[in-house]
C-alpha cells in the first residue's frame, strides 16, 4: 500500500490504514472512501500523507536491490541453508516488481 | 579500553539509572518496572502521566502489528489487552525507539523487522503467546542502545571496526567490551523482572542452542534476525548476513512457502510501523 502525499489524494481512493489523531483515536476508519470534503478535512488536520489501498513499488530499481543482496550474502555463499534463504529473498524482491 | 572487566561492565549496565547520559524517561521507566510486584494499574498510571509515552503506547497497540488497529483508545485498555509482560517490553521499546534512531540509524527499522518476523514465525509454529516473541524481537538489540548510551565513543569505534574487518558486530563488541549487546540486554531484562523466557530469547539470540527454557522462542528470534538482515531491512551494525544456526534452522523446519509469507508480511508492516514512529 503506497503512502500518498495529501496534495495527490483524489476522491474515490480508499484509506488502507485508519487515520489516527495524536492520542491514537480513530478519525477515519480503514477502508474509508475519500471525497473532496474528506480530503480537505485531512488537509486541515495537518497530515502530510496517508496510506491508500493498492500496490506500492519499491523506490529503488530492481538491479540495485539484487546486487545489494549478492553483496550481503558474500560471506555465506557456501552454506546450503543460507542458499535457501537467499533464494527466497531473491524471489521475493523479484515479485515486488511484477 | 579493550578487555574491560565483565563485572564492571555488568555493574555499569545494571545501574543505568545513575548514568548521566541516560534519558530521563528511561530512568523513570527503569525505576518503575524494577519493582517485581508492579501492578497493571501502577503501570497504567505511570504511562498516563506522560503524554508522549501515552501517545507512543497507543500508536503501537493501534498499529497493524498488534491486530487491533485503531480500536484501543486508553492506556488502561491497552494494558489489560496486552498483559503486564508485553506492556513492560513495549514501554521499554517505545522509550528507546528515539534513542535507538540516534544511536544507530536503521536500528529501529531492524528491530521492528525482527519483531514482525518473530511474531509471524511464532504464529506459524503455533506458539500461544506470539506477542511475547514480538517483544523479544523488538528488544533483542536493545543492548546496542545501552552500550551506545554508556560508552558512545567506544561503541562508535566498535561499529567501525566490525565494518572495516567484516566481522560480526557482536564479535567486535566482545573484543572491546568483553561481552556482547545480547548479554547486556539480557542482564537488564533480568533486572527488570522480564519473564525468564523473554530474557533467554534476548540474551541468546546469537546462540539459540544454549537456551533451556525457551529454545523454540530463541530460535525464532534468531531466525527472524537472520531473515531481516537477509532482506536488508534497517541497519544493525552488520552489513553482511550472518550464518543461521544450523540446529535452530532445522528445528524450525521452514519451507519455501513459509519464507515467502514471512518476507511478505515483513515488507508490508515494517514500512508502516517505521513511518509511524518517525515522529
């Protein structure tokens, strides 16, 4: 779920997380569909951004994440258990870009 | 100051409330939870008097991690739902979160990651109290914060040494301080009367095979730590992934589908939680 800056909110988007005030009270429930009125209410609360339903893409390119993965595992290449973990992480990273 | 006497180290750590660099909230908290017979009411009362702490506790229990998002509006309610042990752990974590971030950039994200992964794994293994394992994950590296607070320059050098030589941070700590962050946090957890299982998870998260009361829980936190490092979430002083303990990994017997699920939950909840606590 992407975190969207308030100025980019549009009616029809749905909150992926409840909106809480500073003492933890729920102001808008999870799943609330945004309207113009609700968006201006959010603006007035001084919130910078909110979570919206939908897939979010990593900010960094895939190649960068994969080469960082290789680098992190360089000392444990020969360990079969670590190979299983590395494979799972690699597939996980690849799936984020599909 | 290599080869510090382990007893000296332990005494300093156990008396953190007298160390000038320790933030006041941590001192108060330490005084409160050192009482072995503290009641739920006393804890609630203590938390409620501090608006910042109240906010953080409510943020934490209302975050998606705890499974009652947006539903808990009072500290009393939070304390009743989560129980004394979880709340004590939570209080310690929320009060060190800020310091954590200053102590080591990325340690907070790493700790949240390990907490989430520990909890998901605990659920998979059918443990009755996944929340307690969550707290163990959240606190497993709190010893790093304590070491930084007590010996800021020496700890900074230790991190740089580990980085330069490619050894694990806990090995670098041992050669400089005679003990590791895991032992340091374990002493504190004991002194604060955390449940013994929780103390074991924290103290033995690098060597799960020596846990006798909570071997499974310790194995979970250990594996979670390795998985979070493998995914590269946050920073814990180790830039390389350490080897998983073979015995612990075998005990857990995680399949490919399990790993996929843990990684997915990690991805979803870490970013959110980290953002919530950025304030």
